[in-house]
C-alpha cells in the first residue's frame, strides 16, 4: 500500500503509544482491519488504549506515526 493512501486514515489504539514505547493501532484498510506498530507523530504524546487516532505518516510495511483525532 502506498504511503499516500494510508495518510489520513483513522484507527484506534490497541496498545499504548508514547515516547519510548512501541504502540499498536488497528486501522481499517484494504477492505478489512489491520494492526500496525505505532509511534506518536510529535514524539512526546502519550495515547491510551481506545484513543481514536489519525495516521500522519506510514513507513512500509507496518509502521505508522499517529496523532489523536479529537481533542480531549
């Protein structure tokens, strides 16, 4: 999958994302849902399990940088 097609997709955190952590998110893509390793886009945010996120960068094959989709 091309980088451009992943950017902007929404997902949900399934394993905490934060500095020093390799988190996990599930994203609906290619007609299903897939898990990706995830890091905070700004390098400092901590995103708890269940947080809705948006993909801002994709490093093939299975790594994404994410940010919270909504302010809390």
